[in-house]
């Protein structure tokens, strides 16, 4: 019984480290404006369910990233509050900030958001973002 528990703990620790690597790699790719690298973090069946946009998949995300990076240089600060893992599924909840520096004017815009992601493990243990939803952080909402 103890060995099974330890094996599960080791698997959870490895899963958590892999999920951390997804988050860190995604933020690094965003800072490089690397659309192809960003898309590699999304599952083939990915759907974005974020507030204010119609549900969209990977190709729509490609267009959104290309449009953003044409006009802005970006940086993400991601702060996970919770990661729940159950086998080949994980849910991550937290907040993030998008810092966008306008390439023409130099003006910076910052947006703070809350997020919830569903991740799936495929392809020999690699984690992918399957569903993503975010909305405005109420601490930044206009009053």
C-alpha cells in the first residue's frame, strides 16, 4: 500500500512539474512572439471559451496571436492558484497579467485576468491545453 501511494505521489510530482513547464514555456514563447511555439501547447481539440469572444480553436488562436504580435510586444505573468490532477487530466486555476507594448507608440497596456484551464496528457506523457477560459479580474473592473 505504501509503495502504491509513493508511486502515485511521484507521478503527481512529475505531472505537476510537467504542467509547470507548460506554463513557463507558454509564457516564454509569448515573450518571443513565437506563434508556432505557442500553438504547440494547445491540444489538437483545443477550444478557447474566454469571455467576450466566440468559442475558437487553434487556427483562430494563430490568427489572434499573429494580429497581437504584429502590433505589440507582449509579456505574460502567470500565477497559478490551484492545480488539480486526476490521471491524464488536470485543471489549473489562477490569474495572469498581459503586458502589451505598442510597437508604434511605445505605450504599454496591462490587462489582468482570471483563468481556468483543462489540460490533458497525451503522446507519452506530454501535457496539452485542451480548454481555456478567462475573464476580467474583478479587482481591475471599472467601478
